[in-house]
C-alpha cells in the first residue's frame, strides 16, 4: 500500500509498504479523502511531542471499511464512514463523561496513531468504542471528511453560547477567514439570528468570503462591540483586539492556538470584572460534535462544498502542503 511519512521540517516521504494487518478488534479503512488541517501544517514544520515514532499524519478522514476484525460487531465491510481526531482513553474522567478532546492522555489519530495521508489505515478500539467515527450514506467523501473540523467549530460555538446570558447573541466577530473561521461562521449562521463578521487581512481570503458567503468582512472602521468573539488564527494581537471589542457580558473564545513561545495575554482582571466578560477556550471536539457535524453535512443544513478549493493525489502531498502554506486556498484535500 502507498503511504506518506512525516519528516518535520522536510518534505514528506512517499513509500510503498506492506499492507497493514488488523487484529480482532480493528477495522481496515480504505481512505477516500483526507483534508489538510492547520495543525498538520505546524506538525509538518516543527513536529509534535506526541509523535515519537515514524508516523503517517492526517486526521480529517473519510473512507470505506474494507476489512473487519472478528470481534467488531457494529461495522461491516462496505460501510462509508467519517472519522475524527480525538480518541477516548476510556479511563480518565473526561473520557468517561464523553469529552475525549479533554482526555488526560490526549490520544489522537495522526499523533499517537497513524492517520489518513495513506491509501489505507487501521481504526483501532479507541476509535471504534465511542470514538469519532460515523457512518454516512449520501454525502461525498470530500465533504464527509470535513465533519472533523466542523465538529471543532460546533464545540467552540457550543462552549461559548453556554457562557452567554442570551441563547442567541446578536453579533459575532471571528478573527481569521481561513477554513476554521468560516466553519465557525457557518455553524453560527445555521443557529440563526446572529450578525456575523469575519476579520481577515489577507486579500485573497477576504475576497473569497465576499464572493462565496453572506458574512460581513470586518474592517477597522467598523465601530461595533460584539457579543461573541472567536480568535481562529495564531496571532496574539487578535486576543488583545478581542478584549477591546467585546461587549458587556460578552464571551471571547480563544479557538486557535498560538505558536510555541508566544507571549502571554496581559489583561486587566478589573476590566473583565466590571464588564462581566467571559474568557473561554475550546480545543478539538467530542464524539457528539462529530455526530452532529456529519448529520448537518449529509442533510445539507451546512454546505461546505465552496470551501474546498484544491484536490491533490497522495503522491502530490508536498505540492498540497505548499499550497496550504501559501494561504492561496481554503480547504485542501488529498485523495489517496
């Protein structure tokens, strides 16, 4: 089988290896689509402490189950599935309550386990037992693999709304007009009754938003205070701007992580106290978010087709990552 291997700071290697053998508790997945995530870009440049051996990355996955272990009862050969990233360990308090994205061990596909930038991959018991794997019928494989990032957006919005005194805040600002910023906007739009603004300094992405969506492209001239603010980009300056532009009783969600070594946010706690601001964060998603995401994609409630700007074959993985680094695309998909 054809696969790719991570070489941090260098191009991916593309190799033919022996097809993987499954155990009685696994299934073998033929990967049809695997999208590039912003975290994949960081891993490809700098590596990650959770990756300790030769690894195939990629965690926004869809495919067809090709082989089923003898003790697996809830999946059959031919099932089309969408697969997410964060996996339950089944032992810590977070996983027991269903929040694998807050797992103390922090297991994930593409980190401790091989991911989807390959023709085939093994899905183990961490995935199959209450993990982020959902069957689907009618969605395309390209759209089904986007359930993972959409699930992360759902988690961020859900977390933020749970902290707001109104169940439908009137205004929202999202810093970052890349795929995650747009998915946050799409989910907020699905929930309705929120005026959505996206702050995006890059000309290509600002024009992309104007052409393909009904969201407002925010400019510095806009004199608005926002009920919800999401920082969906790795820029500390947007965290300061969020604090400046949040309305009384508003919620700020630090959605995107900052680069290693970035400075800490310096903010007056009195400012937070008197304005009753809530600062929160969200990371990854739980199985319930992934389930909701694939449902919204399959029934057409959220259409992300326009967000897919480039498709590459597996042997073109380095060209695909070059395009992703350039910022001249949105969602980029590998089709093994």
